[in-house]
């Protein structure tokens, strides 16, 4: 059985309380991994084109306050 299938089976069998705890943990884990990836991509220059495009649009008045 693959690791994914085993995880699916394990998660499917969690009690509602344990599932809620797992969900909270996973959301925090996923956000941390995402943040680390963004930081890595930023340091590697992979976001430079997007940053330049956003700045150009801002300077052209195409942005609005959030």
C-alpha cells in the first residue's frame, strides 16, 4: 500500500476530535511550507518578473487601495 493510501485510511478513521486536531496541524504545516517556498523562490529571483509587473502597474495607476 502506498504512503498516500495509508494516510488516507488513517485520516478516514480518526475520531471527530482527532480529525479537528489533525486539520489544525495540517493547515499550519501547509502554510509554513508555502511560506518557506515563497521565501526560497524570492531569494532565487523567481518572483522578480511578477514584482516588476506589479510595480509597473502601480506606477501606471492601475492599482487601487485594498
